[in-house]
């Protein structure tokens, strides 16, 4: 069998924000006004002259009436809260949505780490992705390709040359977990490899506030049926740093972190992606060494034709 793409691997593939706070600062004129004093004499010929001079000094010193300061309200509308420094939800989500629309395919080489309750490991892999759910992963050994996994969103195939065996089945999360070690759908795997959260929430009902170190913005969005999504953005560059899902008791059940953003073909792309599934006890890290964005990739890369003298096993029938 010939391999059309010189890829290199991603075995683990899946698991399920410095803000300068522009808070209210008293202006110099206001501070001067707090120290202004209007001296008058109770009686005598100097009273009116002194009053006139003091009124003139008062005017020149910038002592003007000011409205009481009002506390800033967290931004939940299309406008940034004036003086709060907190952006509106759409200002954070728009760049992420634009990246999702502008990034439809990827070819890359990565080092992948994985860990679960039973084992851990590291592998160098090559990946190819076409949104929304086409994925190809090649895992390399010292002597060549150790395994090849492909999915077109409908069917999944896994080829092990040493065993001369191809496993085929529906592209379910369960079947993907047999070979990629993490239970994710094909679309979630594609999003992960593209450096995107599994879903990008809408701005409605979302709330934005400063993160704990005030160098990040945190956007929280309630989910239907309970729970919420939390997206953390870098306050300076608006890069997505963390995606998190919480259940109805506000317990984190899964989170993904993104780091090491680099400019690739006019787009900022995270070269480090780490995903943790707290319920499943699984962790996966993707550390890209090389990335090519939006390359033309043939559909044939994401399917696997029969190979002479290689046995086939139906995952949906022949295995438990």
C-alpha cells in the first residue's frame, strides 16, 4: 500500500486569558479640587476682595463639579463597559469564530503524549485534517509506520502493517478510542487538532469578567440542561488559552489548554494543545513541530482501500 502523505503521527488525539485594568482613576484636576479651600474673612474691608481672589483661584485650579463615580458593571451586551476595561463577549468570540471559518485543513508533524490510569507514553506522529470531521493519523516506529488510522466522519479504519490487519467500523467515539486512546467523535478530534474548542458558544447569556490574575478575560456561557462552558482569553492578544466544561454542580469535567501561539501563513496558531478528561482519567498533549495550514488534501487520504494479503476485522461485529 502506498501512503500519499508524508505525515508523522498523533496517537492520542482526544479527550473530552494581562489586562491593564483601566479602572476609575481620579484625575489630577479632581485631586486638586479636593485640596482647594475658599478662605473668607468674617468681616472687614478685605472680605469682598479676598472672596473675589479665591473665586478666581478656584476657577483656574480646575475645581469643577463632578458626578459621583459609578461602579462598572460586567459586560454582557454588545458594548464594552465604559471604564471597566472588560470587552464584550462578541469581541472575544469574533476572532475565534473567524479562525474557525478561515481554517479548514491542516497537515502537521507533532510529538504526542498520553496518559491514563493504566499507562502513559510519547509518540511522534503525522496528522492530516479537513474540517469538520476528516482525520488521518500516522504513528511511526523506528522502522516505518507502526499504525495508520483514517476517518471520513462516517467510517473508521485502522491498519497495523506488522500484524497485517485492518480494523474497520463506524466512526464512533468508542471505535476511535480503541486506537487513539481517547473517546472523542471524529469532529471533536478534528477540532482538537485544528487548535479549536469542541464548540464555540454564542454571545447570548454570556458574561465576561477579569480572571484571577487580571491578565485574562473569562467568558462563561450556560449550557442547555445545566452546566456551563468557560473560555479564558489572554487580555493582551485575545488568544484563547483555556476551554473548560463544568457540570451542574460547577465541577470541571473536561478542559483544554492552548499555548505557544505562532504566526503561520497569516494566522496565529497554537503549537501546544493539552486536553484532560477528568471523568475518564485521560490526558493528551499535542506539541506541533511543523504545521501547514489549509493545504489541499484529497478525500482518498481519509479512507483505506483493501490491501492484498491483509485480513480485515469488522469492529462493529467481530469484536466486543
